[in-house]
């Protein structure tokens, strides 16, 4: 009896996990052969490759095709190779393609309500609000703040040269970026250029830290959308820190 139940479960899972895998073949579009349940995202789920690398491989695998299909779990995806179609999507017909497919549950992860992660109408609204921040007048007003940060970077560079000239440039430029973005965008002095142990730099490292848990859950979020209500991905400590900072900024403005 147990064997029969196991067999039925395996067959059920297989058919459920391949229910849309004939989507591109029905439309006579060449596609990358999918794996049951995972589609073409099996390696991404376990952090063995990235979406960009996988899409690039598919792009060059079919040099004579205008479009190529693939699957994120059971969700069909289309890779556009023809520049004319790309132009139409990004320009002529953009009103039909502004959904970016990147959004997560913003109520559960409110820190992702930003121009990089938001989707749909929220992304359009954020984009419209952000555009006026980069007018000529606004950029001119930002320039002295950037110069001030650049001078601090210059001083730190002089100190490094005096000590022998060895430094981790990537980390130094990350500290510079955090400071001038904080100054121009939020009106705060993060003090990350002169202070290597700044709390903002520590939180910045935490945001980009990629544990196996984060990699796996990010892949699972795409591959099995049915499980999305069962977990959150973003680091809670980072979220609490920045949400508290945001609330303090709002209080100061008032």
C-alpha cells in the first residue's frame, strides 16, 4: 500500500511540476529543455549560477532565433534576441511591459519598496517621484556635498599613501558611495569614509551578504510561487535598523 501511495505521489508531483512545460512547443518557439518542477532554474536554486549567466548561455545557444523560451519552474519566460523587438518593448509598447517580475511582498518586506525591487504601478510611481530629484537645479545643489565627500576621500587616500599605499579599493569606494548617497539623498552624515567601522557600512555589508539560505529561498520564491507566504528572505536585523532610521528621518522633517 505504501509503495502505491509513493508512486501516486511521485506521478502527481511530476505532472504538477510539468503542467506548463509544453507552453513554448505549442507556439512553435524554440526553448531550453526544462527539468520537472524546477524548469531551467535548478542551478540557480542551489546558487550554482545566476539568472544573468543562464540567460546569456541561452541567448548564445540559439544564434538564429529572434526569441527563445525557458521556464522558471512552471512559469514560461521569453528571452528576446531581436533588437527590433527589444526596441518595441522598451519604447513603443512599454506601457504593456512595465511589469518587471522582481517584486516580493512589500507588506512583509517593506524595505524592498524601492526603485530597484518594486514592480508594477508602485515602480511607476516611485520612478515618477525620483525623476524630479535629478533636475539641473537639484544636481547643482548636490554638487557641493559630493565635493565635500571627495575631499574626505582625498584625505583618506593621502593617509593610505603615507602608510605604504596598500588598501582595499572596492571597500574604500563603497564607503565613499554610502557617504555621498546618504548626504545627497537623505541629508545625513554617515561618516563611512573616515570610519571603517561605521554602522552604515556594516549594514551595507549585511545587505549584500549572500548566505545559502538567501540564495535558496530567492530561487524557491521564483520556482515555487505557491510557497511565498511561508517565509521572508530579507535580513530582519537590517530591515529593523533602516526602518528605524527612516522613521527618525520622518520625525525630524516634521
